C-alpha cells in the first residue's frame, strides 16, 4: 500500500474536494470515528468510506489546511513518498460554499496499491 486517494462528496455525489495522502493519511478519520463523530461505512480500501457531519471537514478545507498525520517515508521500485504529505489537492469552491455544517458528507478513500 502506498497511501490513499481521498474524495469528499455530498449526498448528491458531487465531489467537494480530493487529494492524495500517504500511509497514515486516514488517521484523522479513525480518530473522528473513535470519538463518535464519524461512521465507518466500508473498509478494505476498495473503497474505505465514512459518513460525517460537514462541520468536521469544512473548516480545514476552507483554510486549505488538510489534516496532519505522521506517515512513514516510503521508497518503492518507482516511487518515493514523504511521510505526512498531502498532494494533488483540488477543492470545488462552489460545492464547498454550498455546504452547511449539519449536512452529511462522505469520505471515500481508495487504496493506491
């Protein structure tokens, strides 16, 4: 496993944001689940998905400060991933600005392996 392609979607399946993370890049979701603020819908990477209120996602997207995580430095045959990096960030500003804090959003994470 190299990491995750993360997509934040609303109930109409509109993509609000997406980015790529390395190993450990889902730790923020696991913490939200442990604290009772996110619900795991699927696991296993094909995909892994969660449901949570927008108020747990909107602030970091609007600030363009994606969740921090501590991931290992990974060197493969044809790739290198720095630990803790968020890359290829795309935010749909129109969809993001249309979200209300009490809307449910879905985080879909695809295993990059």
